[in-house]
């Protein structure tokens, strides 16, 4: 498929139509079908509410963990866990019949692995399996937003087939960790894929050719998933596995977290990486962070980040409690994994030192 | 945009939402908004009824010229003309209020230039201008399915700006005559394009990069539209203009049409090309046509066609009246325009001769 937005819209439509057909047999055809997802889902944040405007679905059931931040610093919001899913569905049931929310029929639960918007955290694997069972009992489809599924599998220490097993449908992306130029894939059983091909046409997604993306995606997939199998590798570039990327990131974060100067102005979310990425929270203004970055570059020739974002200040606990004003996403990828650990340590320590002089 | 299917769906949504907003002011918010198009429109034939299933629109208002075939041979169905548009809208008005069709509100008229499914025929240009005025009076958007708009412009003897002028929005394709690997463009005024960008995201059409298609499309567009301006051409390949392609096709068709053996089993639709393409109708079975093609190749080393389609026999006038069992699309493109006229003439005359021996 050309993109993940399209792939996941299509997955939702297929699961919803199926649910609608089942519901009609119970004479509940008037009920609207929608889906459930974590409050940081890509569908809620980055798709111009396509689920409403294009898919004509009600507002989704939101599994929110937004208030479960660390009370000492306002960060460390958890991913969707079994308890969060159970609690959300129980609340739905307890709402009165007059309540618009209570009339929702949920066709699908979307679980993002890893949760990108909260630093690549993963739902505990036991929870994934129990959520699967819970959904099966309720006849709700389990869809995986696996934009970074290969990274998640590495984080869990599972194979791709193992991590795919609990889901009814999965979307994976090829242009993130797998380093393709673009491209996505939607996976499910045969009936699901047959339906998906029809929807792909309706969305205008079956291009005259996808060759440039297909070649690049296949290349990236092979390089990154067959990485330990040298016989299958024709590339001369040695790709570092996602496990090794995560281990390297973990080493660096552990050392930085015990540094007194760094600790004063920087926190990592999660404190220990669950995949090859995390968020870096900074107790300084965007302007000061960029100044310190540039000063670090002059002193060490190391540029510690490219882009930094402001924490939305008003009422955001990371700002109100922890006094964090900015954050950035730090990923250990093909581009930076080749650098020595010491380069990261020197860069971030110098940055923290520069920052402390500015604040 | 990645594809024409997506581009035209988006155009319809934008025009429909605008119409809906206008209608709501007149307290007609319950009325469904849909569109009008010729009975051979791509949207009716090749998109799995996306207008119903994805766009949630009513069945479109169909401008049918299907019964206006040549009574002597069952072919030569005309394109949508002013009279057809007027007649269709008048019929809609005359229908009673109880009729579901009569409650349709038409947001958009889609006009395909040229009409691909009937051999590249073009709505007479005066009709296009008068349809524009008619739609303007009714506050209906005029959208051009310009998958082959550059070819249509050549057929009309108009420049691209001239042929674009009457329309509120236009889709053009880059991978047909313009020879890109894939890619499309949707054009309209600034507000329209701003809206289109939001819908592009909702459809999952704003890929991480469109570079391979963008490069190829820009290259094809330059080569084919700046063809007379040698200073702007860096390519060493001399591209033959669409005008010249049409002239060549016209010469060949004229000569073949006056050949006694050819005339017996072959008819061209339209009789004189209106663009660089047309349909070839054959009074023989698919099996015989393919045999004659292969025999022609043995005798002359010329392969006259690649793919042939069966005329849907039951009740199709081309079959019932004209006894045509098959047809094919013949396009004069970059790949075959370099051949001498005599190659086409020898090939088709030999083919007709082979076919006459089989029937």
C-alpha cells in the first residue's frame, strides 16, 4: 500500500463493515460502528480526523493513560495496558442509554507497537495476549498499528511471526526503521486481503506501478530482518540489528542518567528504552536548547539533535510539574548507530553543561 | 497526487461539501448531494463504486448517450454534448417529488476529455463552453476528467490554458500519453487546493515522498508539452507532438477505411480520430482475431495489436446490428509513432486478409 494512513483506514472499514453485518442480524443496524485506540494514536493526532470526515465513523473510544504520568516530574505516560482497555470498556458499558457514547459499537481495537508518541513504549506482552482474549470474547477485531513493528519485536525479544500472531490485521511501514523511500503493507487473512484490494482501488491506492517503493521496501525489509543471516545478504553494508541499536541506546541513556549535570536539565522517557527510540525532555526554552546545541557543535563538532519541539505548556504536567519546556525524539538508527558511545556521551554532557550556563 | 481515482474522489468531496453548505442555508440539509457524469465515466466502470461505498453519495445522475449509436452498425456512441446534459437535467426536474432521483442535488458535472471508453471522442468545444454557462447558472461545479487532457487539447487545436479555462477543477494523469511511470495532478483555485491537501492526508495520499513519480511526471510533461520549444528540451529523444500523432493515425485510418478487404471486417470508432486514439471494431471472434494476428506476424513480422476485448454480446448493438464481436483500442503513442505509415497499412491489410479466410 502507498501509505499507513490508507492501510489503517482500509482495515477499519473492513472490520466495521463486518461488525455492521453481524449487528444487523441482531436488529441493531442503526447503531454506529467505530473503533478504540490509545489517546496518542496517529489516527487521532495526524490524519485530519479522517475517521469522521471520510470513514463517517463516530468519535472513537479513547483508551486514555494521559493522567497516569509520574507525579514527581509529569512525564512517563504509560502505553495502553490490559487494565486501561478493561477500564475503558467498562466505562462504556456503565454509561446510560441516553449517552451518545454508550450506543457506540466497537468493531476494532487499534494497538500501536511501539507507542511512538510516548517514546516508543510497548504494551507489556502478557497484556497484549490478554487483550487479545478479551477482544475475542467480545467479537472485536484486534488491529496492530505496526509502523515500527520490527523495532517492537526486537524490544519484546520476539520473532516477527510471534509478535504478529495475536492480531487480526497489521499495518507495517517500510520507511521508518526499515529505511525505504516510502511504502506500507496491510496484512490479514485471505478474506481480509481480498476486501482490502477492493478498498485500495476505491481509495485510489492501486497505482499504475508501485515499483520504486516496492523495490526499496523489499530491500529495506531484507536488510533489516535477515540481518543475522549472512547468506541471504547481498548488500555490502552491514546493518546493525534493532536489538543492538536498542542495547546501544540503553547503555548511553544509563550513563547519561547518572551524570549530575545531565540529570539537572534532562530526563529520558521511558527511563530505559523499550525499543531503539525514546524521548528526551529538557528543562529549558527552545531558544536556549538550540543555543546550547550550536555551542556544543562548536566545542565538540557533535550536533546532538536536529529538531526540537516545545511541550504544549498550558496544563501539560511535564511542564507544570517537571518544568520541562521542550522534548525531542532520539532514535538509534542506521545513520547514527555507527558512532562510538563516547561521541553521544561527550555531545550530551557538553550540551547539558552549555545549557546549565544559559538557564 | 498518487492517482486519478484519488484526485477525482477528492474533487467530488470538495464540491459536494461546498454545495451542502450552500444548501443548508436554504434549509435543505437532508438532501443528498451527488454528481453527474457520462455513462462511460471511469467512476462508473472502474472504481468499485467508490462514490457509494467510500464517499457515501447517491448514485450519480447519468448522462447517457448509450442509445445514440449508428443505426446501421451499432457503434459510434457520441460523447456527452450540450443537448445530452440539458436533457438529463430536464428529466431530473420533471420527475415527481416521490422519486428518489428527483431529490438529488447535483454538486458537480464531470466531463471526460477525451471520452476514453468510446475511442477518444471529444465533446464539441462550443458545447463545452455552453455546458459551462449552464452549470454556472445552476451553481454546479464543472470538473474535467482530463486523464488525457493534453491529447484533447491537441484534438481541439487549443492550448492547455485554453482547454483548462472552463473548468472549476481538473484532474490530469501523467502516465498515459505523457509516459510517466505513475502520477496525477488535481488543479483548482487556491481554496480548492487548500481543501484538497487536507483530503489528500485523509486518503493517505501524501506519501513520505512522491519523488520517483514527481521526477518522471515532470520529465514526461516537459517532453510532451514543450515539444515545439527546442530551447527548453534537454532530452536527446525527439518527441512527436500529439497533433502529429493524431494526423498520422488519421492518414492510416482513412486509407484503411477505403480498402475493400479491410472494410468487410473492420470499422473505426470514431471514423475520423478526434485525438491520437480510437477503437477498432472487428467482425470476428476473439479466437479468430488472435489467429489472424499471429498469422500476420508470421507473414509480415508486424504485430497489429496486443490485447483485444470481446464486445459484451447480449443486447449490445455493435454485436446485434453490426455483428462486431471484438474491439481494441488503438493509440498512436511514443512507442509506435516512429513506424512508417506503410507498416501499419501492410499489417492491418494482411490481418484483414487473414481474418477473411478464417470467417
